């Protein structure tokens, strides 16, 4: 109890030293004893601590005075932040996690990065561990158990999920904007004169890819295109790895028809590499953009996703990291504000794969 009282007196005197102008005289020891109802020993101990910190200067027989150092604003309190990553290797996710970690460390916060492959084991470990001011969850392509979110809320004051849209849960989320992304891709192709546009999705149950597929269906209906004219195709993925199981085969079936019925443009919703996409079109004898225009949903600032040739629509990884950090700092300043999903606007990098429909 005495330790708590001493800490309270120290905090009050520290606040007083910060609030008073430099050179101001603090109340006498006797006045402080009467004000706080503590012993002379506790008051003198607190004054000695402030003197050691350089906040006051004490002169025997004259009293204690606020030093110039005390007028310098105190450093913001450091935060404890946990970033929890699913073990799936994903270059974009790695860049985001590393950028966030480096920035937090540079700001003198404590940043801990943990990787998990078993959510149950992660929950058991986290329950018995330290508390954090905030947790950032990066599930990547894995399913997020609601119980994992509950555990993260138990051990921290706030939670941010990166690359998910989450409604009606006490967490913040950062997601690519599926509406803006679909608009950018379809607007670019229709302005070039394309009508027969195919949307090919890597079928792995990815929530974002499925949202863009539903938006493509709405676009098709709204613009009066038939399913044959603008097909939506879900092609098998290489689970548990990223990418299509057989993109060449899926494309061959898609382009198996007369020139007047085949797509003139393709949008690919996939985690495949740029090299794999280029190889698949080469295998079926199609050249970009002479024979077909191609846009892939991906990460514009990762070279391996477009190889400098494939038009790419999505959020740069550095932008995604900045959005996470901005929301993190905002949440610290607004701890009681409602939780929400922040939709991060994507961009379209054209590169060399877009052109008008072939004659």
C-alpha cells in the first residue's frame, strides 16, 4: 500500500513539474505532507526522484524549483504490439509484416511477430502469455476461427485483421476494395472496346476473389452481356500451394471456339506468379495484347506478380502496411470509437498486356 501511495505522490509531483513554468517554486515539504496526507519520508523520496530525473532543482534552505527540462513535453507512452501471422509464405504478406514491424520499432514501440500454423495451439499459447495494447492478425489465405479473435481481444485492447472484411465484431479490419478494383479492371477493358470479357477465378474459397466474381456477375447483367459472351469461370487451385492447378488447360477450354465467340480480354483472380501466367498463354499460342488483353488481380509493387508485362490491379504492399499503421495509431487515439472495416483503394498498373480487341 505504501508503494502505491509513494507512486501516486510521485505522479502528482511529476505532473505538477510539467504543468508549472520553469523556475516556479514547488510547495514546501510541509505543504505537500498536508496536501497528500503522507509521511515526510515519502515526500522527500518523491522529490529526490524528480531531482534525479532533472525535472526539479533543490536548494537547501530555499526549496525546490521547476527546471527548464520539465517544460519539454513527455515522450508518448510506448505500446506493446503483437503481429500474428499464418505460416503460409506470401511475399506480399511478408513485406507488410516487416514494414509494420520496422515502423513500430522505429517509433520505440515493442513489436513482437509470431507465426502459427495451428490456431488451437496459438490460442493456448497466447492465453498464458503477456498482454498487449494491440494485436494485428494476418491470416493470409487461412480460415479465421472466431475463437481466435476472442482470444486476441482478451489479451489486447484492440485487434486489426489485415486483408479481411469483418462486420459486427469488436475488431478493425483492413481490406482491398472489391468494388473499386472491379471497376478499374472492367473500365479499362471496356474503354478499349472489349465486350467479350472472361473472369477466371482461382477456386480456393478466397473471400475477396469471390466478392469480385459476384461483382462481375452484376456487371454482366447490368450491361446486357450473356454468360457465353462474358463467362465467369472457377478453375481448380493447387491447394495448399498458391496458383491454378492447370491454367493452360482452363484457358484452352475457354478459347476453344471460333474467333467471333472467344473472349478478347481475360481478368485473372489468382495468386499465381507472373511467369506462370505468361507461360500458360504461351502454351496455348496466345500473345498479349495482340491476341488477348489480360489483367491480373495482384500486388502492383511486387515484380514477380507481373514481370513488367501483365496489367495488375490491386493494393501495393507498402500502401497496405501504411493503412494498417494509420488505423493502429488512430485506434490508440480513439479507443472507444466503433470498430469498422477500412476499404483500401487499389490502383491499376497497365504495363504491356492491354490493347484493343483483335480485328
